[in-house]
């Protein structure tokens, strides 16, 4: 069961990474529109925290253990800080994040794809003979 939960996380990272690599402006414009419609993104923040905890817990048994601890800490930290930050601080952070150049988003996309491939490799789903 843990293996499938981690594979879902890897799949989301891969999908987000490929989208950011291929069409960063379209993705960011879409995210900006969604945030304008519904500023309460508690569900996604909660998902980031829960997924980070799951990654930390299940990643302790996997190859690249320090990477999963750092990634899980980043997920939990980002989700919790966005959930509990004052509204003006959260708005500033989101505005800064959505105002980057396309190249910055492509680097984030490349990082997400790398994390996804490494997680799938650690799970033994790819690269094993």
C-alpha cells in the first residue's frame, strides 16, 4: 500500500514537472485563475502536508533516504507555512511565486521530473533488471 501511495506522489510530480517543462506560462496562468476564483486552497495545503508525512514515513526504508527526508520536510513546511501564514504574507508569497520567468518554472519542472524518476527507481519500478 505504501508503495502505491509513493507511486501516486511520483506520478503527480512527473505530471506537474512535464507540464511546467512544456508549457510553463499556460500552467501558471491557469493556477493564477484558480487562485483568483478560490483563494482558500486548504485542501491542497493539507494534501501537501499529508503527502509529505507519508513520504517521510515510507521513505525511511527506501534508497536515497536523505533525499526523501528533505523532500518530505519541504512539502510539510510549504503546506504548513501557506496554511498558517497571515493572509498578507501568503498573498505576497503566492504573488512572488506566480511572477517568475518561464525559465524558472522550467527548472522547477526539471526538478520535479527528477524527483519522480528517483522515487520510481527507489521503489524498484524503473531501472531494475
